[in-house]
C-alpha cells in the first residue's frame, strides 16, 4: 500500500514538475534585476498564463504562477491574487510574484502597459477631439478622469503623471518612480 506524501514532499515533486517546463530568460527584467522563469506549459487563457496541475489537502490550482507561489512562498489567502510584478504572465519566478487584490493587479497592468494600444493617436488614453484638441483619460477604481489640452504632448504628460500617481501609490511604488525602482 503506497504511503501518502507529506506536504513538503508533495511540494518538492510539484517543484520538479514546474521546473521541467521552465526556460530561464537570457536577460534580467530591467525593473527587477533578475531573470524571468518562463513556463512552457499549455496556455490556460489568452493572457499568457500556463497550466500546471496542483491538488493537495483540498487546494486545487491550475495556473503555473499560483503553483509556483504556493510551493515557494506558502499559502495564498482567500480573496488574494498572485500578481506578476515583472509583467510577464508566463513567469513563475517566485521573486517576480506577489500577493495582491484585483485592483492592485489592474494597477500593475496599467503601469506596465503591456496590453495593445487601441487609441488612434498611438498613445493609450489620449485621443484627438473633433475640434483639434487632445483629450487624456485615466481610469482608477472604475472612475474615469478626463482632461482636454491644446497640445498632444501636454495630454500625454498629464496622463502619464496621473497613472503613476493613482496606480503607483496603490501598488506600493512612490509617485513618479519607475516600476520596481527603490526610491
């Protein structure tokens, strides 16, 4: 009759399975100074997250980054997400993962701006109005803030400042700092 594994033994086996599909990035992430561990498992969604099955003591995980967090850092509290502070959804490096809320995760994405820009101006959140002015919009906590400028450059500068002030403060970065820098 097979003996059941302890949590530590199970986590070690899960870590071995995790690392079999990991490719270490060639260059370090510029904001964090360490390399991403890209998981090559089957994509679990269009965001780039990867599958890795983990089931122990009533806990079932399917996303590789959540499994990595659990086996390297510990339990994930109810209502918390595992955020990719490197901005790479396939990364499973525990140093690039942090717990947080959905709003913090959305703020991370706003600060990193890895999603495609759909604005006709080529700049996220900035568009030209019918009268030739430039409108800049920032959304925070489901509320949009909008301001109109004569110059496109002014609209871009205001939007960048507001994104850093609003979203940066929420995720723990000082206003005006680069993501991940120690100001």
